[in-house]
C-alpha cells in the first residue's frame, strides 16, 4: 500500500515538473553527463548525434503518426551556405535552437521555430591548401553539445569548442594535420567530460587513431592508435604490442590505415566507449605485403574505457582486409532477447554486407547474416564470427575479380534506426552488384597522396584509368535475392533477433540520407535523390513521398518538438563541387562518403543465379553523380511540420564557385 502511494506521488511530481518545464517554453537545461545519459527520452530535443548514447535514432514523439504524416509540409527553410560537397550532418536541437554544420566545417545556429539565424562561425580553412588532402568529400557529419558549448570538427584537423549562445570560440585543439593526410569529418561525442573524436583519411598513408579531450580545457586526455607504429620505437600500449604481431615487413611506412570516421557509442553501465575502424592502407594485402596476416585493428570494433583509453575487447570483422571494408558504420546498442536469453548487444550493418550482433560487455560474437548481396565471403563462422572468405575474392595485379559489396559498401555512413516497438532496424542499403578489384601493377608509394594501391576506373569522368576487366569468374552470391526492380538502393527493415529481412522498399543507398523511426509507428527516410519518404514502421506501407527539390547531397532526418509542435528537419543540396580529377563536370554529393572515391561505376557485372545483373542498377535512384554545375542546388536546411504551407525549393542554381 505504501509503495503504491509513493509511486503515485512520484508520477505526480514528475508530471508537475514536466508541465512546468514545457509551460515555461523550455528553459535552458544544461547538457551535462546526466542529460546525455537521458538523451532522447522525451524526444523534444536532439542533443547528441545518434539521439542517445545507444545511437538508435528512435524518437518517442507521436504527434506525427501513421494516420496524419501525409499532411506534412514545409514550415521553414534556411540556406546553409554555398556548398562544395554533400550535407552529411545530423543537426542538433537544444534550448529552442537548431545547430548544424555544413561544407568546410561552417557551423550555424538558427531558431528551431522559425529558421531565423542566430549565429554562424566559419573556421576559415585554407581551402586551396587543404582541398587536395581531403580524400573523400568536403563533408562533416555533425556536432556535439556539452555544458553550453558546441563541439565542432574542422576538416583541416582542428576540434573547436564554441559558445552555444554566441558562436564565439572557447577553445581549440589540434587533432591532426592535413599536411599528414588526415582530415576530421565525424561528429564528436562527449562521455564523462571528455570529447571523443577520430580522424579520416584512410586512403592516404596515415596511421589511424581516436582521441579524448577534456571538454573544459581542450587538453588531450589520451590517444588510442588503431594500428602499430614504427617497431623500432616503444609500443604505446599492450594493445599495440599485440597488434604488431599481426603485421610484417615495413607496414608502418605507409601508415597502416584503420581511421576512425563515423560510428561511436557509449554504454554507461559497462562504462565502455565503442568505435569502428576503417580499412587497411593500401587496400590490397599483396601491396601491403601482408598476405595471410590479420593486421589488427583494421576493420574492427574496439571497446575502450573512457577514463584511460585502455582496450577492453575488440572484434575484427575483416581480418587482412583487401576490399576497403571500413567497419566504421553506426554502432547501435540495444537490449534484446535472443534464444530466450536477455542480451546487451552492439550491432552494425557493415560495409561488407553482414549484419553483426555482438555482446557489448564481452565482445562475444552472437550472430551475423548478409543483409545485402555478398560474394566476398561464404558466411561467418558460427562460433567466432570470422568470415569464411571466398578464395576467388582475393586479387592481385594480374588476377582481377568483381566482388560484392564494393568499396561504397552495402551500408555506409547513412544512419539506420532501431524501433523497440517493432523490433526492427531500418537500414538504407545499396547492392552495388560488384566492383572490379585489381592491384595496381605500377604501384609506387607517394608521400602525401592517396595510396590505395588499386586500379580505379572512372569511365566518363576524366579519371586516371579504365575500369579493370575481371579475369576470373565472380564468386557465388549469398544474401537476400530481391526480385528484379527491387535491386540496388533500398530501405531494409531487418529483424536483428532472427537476422532476417522483414520488408524491403526500393529507394535509398548506402551513402546519402538515412532514417529516423518514431513512436508514431513511422520510419522517415531521406533518399539520396532528394526525397523525404515515410513508411509505417511495422508493415512498410508508404505514407509520404516528397521531392524536396534539393536533388542530392542529402543528410539524415531528425525530429524534435517545440511549443507543442513536432518537426522533422533535414539538410541537403551540394552547390557546385570541384571535380577531384580536374575534368569537366561536377561531383554529386551522394557519393561523397569518406571512403567513396567515386567507385561503384565500373559497369562490371556480377553473376548471380545464372543472370548477369548490371553493376550500377542502383544509380538510377541515387541522384546523378556529376550534375551539371549550373543546376546544382544551393544547400538548405528544411524543416517540416503538419500542415506546413511554405513552398519547397525548386532547382535554384547555386553560386558560382569562388576562384
Ligand atoms: Ca576507406
């Protein structure tokens, strides 16, 4: 009886506090450790990249639901800048303000009700000097918020803390130097007063790492290198000593790779930070002179202690990678019942086409199945999760083979989301249909330049070489085999418990856009061609399909609630993009992922069930890769609301590129 009374009292107080809080128009609540731990619980604000530490992008908001989402219309828009690349950022919403980051790491704050600008901050990157050092697009994926500060990654290697109210710098830290091939594109996360950030640039000769900085001062607290360095020098840690045993020859002279440029998650109970690591560099194991070596910790998930950066466990998805299978994709935490047992899991829809479910406390492999067409492996070992690699998928300078997925990945940086009510993960995927790999027979390491070590084909775009023609038959495919017309880019609703596809809808891609799911039984998907689409989360019924007019360079959707109204916001548009190969044309933002040096257009075919499927049949859905510069739309932030009446942007020419 007493316990019951106490419960009632607690609920009333909570209701009162909640009422007072909303009635006062959302006063500034500090984003501190407690707020981050509870992030996303009400859905009114969006204070960390993946909405919460679980990175599940599940919003409890339900004003917009499956019955009324068709009434969604534009409420306001804001021009974010001249462009120069895709918009890959997830905006943050706090204290009535929406914060975003656009090309060349320009940060902005606007009123989340109206889109009226509050401030802008331009890090004034030395663009002519830095541009050639950016491997994969002039892009940023997001920001962090902490104790009145916006933490912003700057492409040229800086980490900036800005006053969230004024946009004025508070401190600046140097994470890396572009002169050494590094860039910074990922969204930082804040864990126990430390800002966690990694480096991009794995196609350059770099040694991957991620860092923790004191959020108050910007002082570096620790650094975790992901691959070992010069063996004539002392190892930084036991983890590096162990890793060094999995490398041979002069690997360290070309860096080794394993950059950290996307997925991070944190479990406060296990007190573990999780990060994913990128491909080995150069790509082919024969050019790295690493045949048969695992090359730790490339293509892995690492679990480290936030206080010290000490490694607690690792799981390597692709030992001795040769296919650019960065394993940096979103790391999503959930508590699932699997085979009758409650499991705390960490999940990833890997570039390599497998959906991984691991125990996040121990790193134990639970399960992994292909969610897209896979030919590089026959499957994963049931016990260890180690891939059973198809021997035909190995290549060198004379043996060329078409392998799926390709370097763009079956899933890349485009965020997925997990809805606890349906138990489904909504993954934007691409079935590339194969990419022709060949080691570069004339490979000569070039300091300060890309050193992928493979022959790239860029038909029609003034690229350096024609695409390799496979000399061997493609290995047989495993994974879902959708009917013709539903191949290529798609949204897949995946059951992580049974490791099976529940439903699939055409449209999407591994690079560009992404998803958010809500308690209103909805999945919002941004499709790289500029569309905002909504489906019922349980059945996949299409309920909304709007062409925003941005036509490319799309970022993922977020949702928030302010003054009793639920909003959906997205960034998109590229503006003119300088062709990285110096030829004519303009590079489209939807291919600008940090590991997509315009691959995937090899025109190769892959053999499946006796039918040759065109390699680039997903391209039709994914906005033209090189739009005419005069048609490139100036990038915008668009915010939608029920019964919004503002006109959508039409094709508005962007400003001419500055000389
Ligand atoms: Ca890569």
